[in-house]
């Protein structure tokens, strides 16, 4: 149970703020500066033994795993919520148990939406970074092309 609580603690305090900060850096700062900064932080290559990847893929993979666990909790965790009551006492819907089960269900639904939101944010960071990187490269190519055209026209004069 502790590991599950720690996972959601990591989700709220690590996985959720990082893509939000990255999106702010990518959208508010000038394109070349924001793209280079996010590239240095999240698009660095890391290696664990023979396995090489970028840090952003580690975060996307971890968010995907957390999302799948949250979806599985909702899918499997509340199968007995609507068990018909028999007799005078109901073990599923009595007093505190009923409120506890409702709170557990709402917590699981909240975690599902938070994990989905975080996964989408990481995918947005990746896509916006890719688009900004293409824009920066095209601007550099265009600027280099203009310099070459200008130097060719100066030689012809």
C-alpha cells in the first residue's frame, strides 16, 4: 500500500509539474532559447547498461504505466460495488463501509483523470518541442540561405 501512495505522491509532485513547466518554457520563452533549455533538460540521452533513450521517454513511459494502473484499478477494483444486499445487514453498504467505498471509488477516478492528464501533458511537451525544433532549424536554414544569396549577389556586382 505504501508503494501505491508513493506513486501518487510522485505523480502529483514530480510528473505533473514538470510537463507544465516545460510547456511554459516552450510557449512563453523565445523559440530558440526555450527549445534549447527543454532539450538540455528532458531530451538528453541517458543510458542504463546497453539501453539508451531520452529522458522524456522515461517520463512518458512511467506516466503510461501509472495511467494503465489507474485504469485497471477502476476496471477491476469496484466489481462488487453493486452486490445485492441480503437479509437485514449488508456488508458492502453499511454505514462507514459505504462511505469508505465511495471515497475509494472517487479517489480512483480522480487518479485516473490525473494520470491521463499527465500523460497527455508529456505527449504535448514532446510534440511542441518537435515543432519548435523544426521551426528553429528552418529559420537557421533560411538565414543561411539568405546569407549565401547576399554574398553571391555581392560577388556578381
